[in-house]
C-alpha cells in the first residue's frame, strides 16, 4: 500500500517538474488564444436580433368550407388546423422568395471589402441594380468600388479581370449579368472604399431562412413571434416588415381569388338556370295551349298534382348532373388555376370532402 502511494507521488512530482520546465509555453498559448478571441470578437460580423409579432385571426378558411359541410359544421379542430397552416406559410420558402425578389436582397452593399467588410443599407451612397442575368446559376462575386467622385467611380474585380472607371448610370457589362450603379442624392461618401456582393437568389433565401423563425408564442394563443438575425439592424427591420406585409397581401389575394371564383361559378349557374326556366315556361305554355286549358289555377292543380314531387326530384338531379359536368370541364382545363368554389349544392359528403382536399392541394 505504501509502495503504491510512493509511486503516485513520484508521478505527480515528475509532472509538476515538466510543467515548471515548460511554463513559458503555457503562458504563450494563453496569450495567443486570448488574442485570437479578441480579434474574432472585434472583427467578426455582428448579428442583430430583429423581432416582431403578428396575430392570426381565428376564422374559417375558404378551402375548408366543403369539409365543414361534409362533417356537419365547423369544429375547433378545423380552426386549429387552419391557424397551424398559416404559421407554416409564415415559415415557407415561397414567402421568403417573394421578399428577396421584391427587395433585391441578393445584391448587398458594404463599407470596406474582404475580411473587414460590414454591410450597410440606407447609409449607402449608391445603389447597385442587376438589369439582366446572362447565366442560369449565379456565382458569388465581390466588386470593390473606390475613388468615388461626382464624375464616377473605380470598379475592381480580379476574378473577372475588371479594373475600370465608370460613370454613375452607365450600363456595366459583366460576365454573369449587366448592372448599373446609381448615385444616391444627399448621402455623403464617408468611406474610402466600398464593395458590393451579388449572389444568387436561392443562396440568399437559404441564408435568410437559417437565421429566421416564426413560432407561436403560446399554445393557447394565435400570436406568432417572428425573429430574424441580420448583420444590419435597419435592413433586418425592413426585411421583417416586408415579409409580414407580403404575407397579408398574399392572404388577401387568396381570399379575393376564392371569392371571384365563387362569383364566376354562380354567374355561370344563373345563366344555365335562367335558360332552363325559360324552357320550362315555354313547355308549360305549349301544353296549356294544346290542351285548351282555360282555368289555369284549377286545371293545373288537377294536371300537375302528384307529378310535382317527381318533377322536383327530376330537376334536382338535372342540376346535380349539370354541376358535375361543369366541374369536370374545369378539372380538364389545364389553364384553370383557380380553386373550385366550395359553396356547391352537391348532396354527397364524400364528394364534398374530396373537393376540399383538391382545393387544399
């Protein structure tokens, strides 16, 4: 037992002896890592948290009217599903794509260039616009803009052998696209050097979605908290506000499209019913004339009598068949992009459910 204790003490003494011998390496390593941490913290791109919230209304979605009819009414489960779907839309790639296209977020402006570049937005003294793409897939490129004056600027990109002086407003032909750079009035040039980065819209969408989230604040509420991490706080606010406005605009357009589709369908049905009623009236007049019916009120009761119920059933089936034919024509039309109106008198629960699933897809 004593022998083991002595051996352990010897090992500890040897380790401490080596530590004392190479103590300066530990000190140097500590200084180096502290320095690297300071440099990273000082020069790394800062990310600002921009947040907002939006209240989703608990209202029946037009796409679920048929399923509600099939189930005998609107249930809380249906409403919860509609709200969940709206939350998914707020997180969708398609919504972010609309924002990127609207704000041209794939074109970014920086003060300085390379490792020391920091993104600027409203304070940028010029605006870069991509006029047209020459290739299908854009590769990221950085263009240095310096020697800015009232006459023009100097544009440099070593990868594409660009090193030339241009005037503001000139159409600049580059390998991947044509661009133009316009001077913003009343914004002074504060930096000696600026740069602009142009990437593909898909890459920018992916980058934004990685730093973006939309989650319900609580299971019992319909308020969605929207957050975005972005290097420029002002631009992040504009992106978030545009995203919410675009969501509301798309939602309104969807409702308008559904209403217009319903109105168009009702108008077409009214025209068909009006024609059928005219034919019925004409046949009725011909029948009265051919049978010399004078007292219409009394004789019509005798003649029509028990046939009324059968005639009504026959008309109902004709209407049902006509609606089915109209829907068939719509489904066979490849140019038809509208949802099918769900306010139909199709007296079949399984059909109404299928119609609701079609509209949802």
